[in-house]
């Protein structure tokens, strides 16, 4: 029996552009279902599912401007169900990789998928999942450790590959701007609550009217903890290459 601290949950979000119109979401779902893949089309942004793949609209994807794609053009987001990865257990890792590989392989048998500067590849990482009856959750100490790693290694590991990415640097978020590294780490570890830590890592953007709404748009999104129990790694450029996806996760 695995220790609950070894049971990680993952969520993968892939954004891409392709040829198609508003009917493409249901068409993709029908194709994937024909290969026995559990999937649903979600056309309302606030709807969330955790037990099957979801094909979603994404208005942030600039498909219409991508002249590599024949008309009509549309943006699509593919969201995984909650995936489980048990530390030291290659069977669990192969299970979720196999599921993701089947979806992508099946999609690309029929469609040509494009990524551009407006698309992203996001990964949610958590511990346990109440909705699946899996025990465990990220603690304040866990989040401080993640925050410390993000601050220390953002330039090396969490760089933006070009200007495709609209997410901001945490090191330059205003809370850390003028601090020495030791001072920044001390500030992270001084926080007594998860709420205060999240406010430090993802403060409102400045100089824009919707700065509070944009708090999610940092290279690492700690606000995801409150609605999903995860930390969301936001910064990778869009990709549909399986080797890249699995290496990053």
C-alpha cells in the first residue's frame, strides 16, 4: 500500500489551433468515442469535469490569424481527467501516459493540430483528490517548498520560450522585485497561511484594469489550489508532441 504522500495527481491541458468551425468540438468527441475514449465536449467555460477527457472552447487561442491553417480556423483545448502517478510505481506512470498517448495518437490520425504563440501546455500537480476518494492534499509546507523552487529556478526551468506566453514572472511580480534571494526566500517562509502565501506568489497584475482577474496568469499559478487543490505550471509553450509532454510532466 502506497503512502498517501507518494500519490500524486496530475492534470494536463493542451491548447492548439486547427481547421474547423463550431461543430468541430462534437466531431472530435465522436471520433475519440469511436475509439472507446471517455470524452465530452464542454462549451461553457465554467463547466468542469474530472473523470473523462474534455474538448473545450478557448477564446484565447489565435487561430484565425494562423495562415498555415486552411479556412475556417478554430482554437481547441484538450483537458485530461485527473491522472494518478504513484512515486516509485512504474505501472501507474505507464497507465496515465498510455491514456494520454492514445488520445493524442487518435486525434492526429484524423486531424492536423497546430501550435502557435497564443497556445500553451499547462500541467496541474496535486496530492490526492477528494472527488475521486483519494486521500491527501498539499500542505502549507508543501506549497512553500514549491514556491521556493519556483523562485530559485524560474530563470533556468521556467523560462518563456519566445513571446508566445502571456504569463508573468513570479520573480518580477512586485512582491520580490527588489529583494535579494535570501530576503525573497525568507519572505516565502514567513507566511503563516496558504492564503497569504498565494497572495505573495500571485498578486494582482499592475497597470491593467483587470489586474485581479489576471492573478492566475503567472508562470506558476498557486490560485489553482483553492478550486482544484493543485499548483498549475503555466509557462510551457504549446505542444502536441508526446515526447515533449511526457518529459515535462
